[in-house]
C-alpha cells in the first residue's frame, strides 16, 4: 500500500509539470515553427554569435527570463527573417522596459561613431541590437507631458510610430503579441488586436527616422532581412510560446 501511495504521488507530481506546447497539424501546415517552446533554446545565440548567454538569460517555468547580469546582452535568433509572422507572449515587471527587435542589421550594431567610449562600453554596445522595435514598457513611468511620449510606449515601433489605441495588460500580467512583416508593411498586434501598421521605406516613416538617433544608420526604416532579437534592458522581462512562420513576399 505504501509503495502504491508513493508511486501515485510521483505520478501526480510529474503531471503537475507543464509539458512543452505542441503545434497543431494546422499550424504545422501553415509553416509555424517554435523559436522557444518552454525548454529548447537551440534557436538562439548571443549578439556576438556566441552560444546562448546563460548568465544573462535563463529558462524558468517554461519562460525565457532576463537575469540581473546583463553582460551577455540581447538574445538573437540564429536564423534571419525578412517576411514573417512572429507570435509570442510577454510580461515585464513594474517599471520595466524591454522589446522585440526585427530587421536588425549588423552594421548598425556598432560603436564606431563614438570614439570617446571605453573598450568595455563599446563591447557592451555591440551586444545591444539595433533594429525596428516592438516596445514593451510600463507606460506609467513615461513622462506623459511630452508630446511624443507614446512613441516610447507599449506596442509602438520605438520612436517611429505609436498605436492610436491598445488593450495592454499591466506589468506583472501576460500579454500576447504578434509582429507581421510582409514586403514593405509591418504590423504590430497586441492581445488579439492589430494596433498599428507602418509602411517601411515610406516618406513619412523615413522622415520620422530623421528625427531620431537612428538617422545615423543607413537604411533604417526600410525593408530588410535580419535576426529576431529579445532585448535585455536591465529590468526583469519574461517571454514564452515564441513561434514564427515565414511569409511569401
């Protein structure tokens, strides 16, 4: 009897651990593939093409979580994507700031325009991706008196375009997001709603680029291929159920 009870308890304990999610036959037929299924990090590497930076990113309870040690920098996919649909869940801590970057170009990840910086600082910058960014922010910490504060708010294409409305959940709660890039169009989705669309390479978008720090980066705001990058911005951030599919142009 005692052996039976022990075995039963072990069986219950094993079922309490959530199994990695599986793609449905329909999702597989549509071309979806996991970038992170809750345990496997083989699709990811460091920005300097080093192995997965485990001192900076950890797998915890089926999520990818940033650690306090930011020395490993951002986390990029090994593969590159141009036309794609990315789906993922995310949450941040109170006061948090993170994002998902795309159309990341290696020539933008450079500190050469700042010769005054130390070698250590330049190396840290090289581990921080530069690309269009789906912003994930605790909007409460932004200065709402500034006319352009929404360009840094959740769901924005960071510094370039702000969603006219959104249904973001507060810090500490999960949000579901999608990024869809096809040809010269990029869409941001949040919790089941499309919240903005931008035309890559358009006069309007490139004019906005010229108002930002990104004006120094040739081609910023235009279509292109690059890795998908999860940002490490210092504050805790969590990602889960990250999947992607390639789209026809």
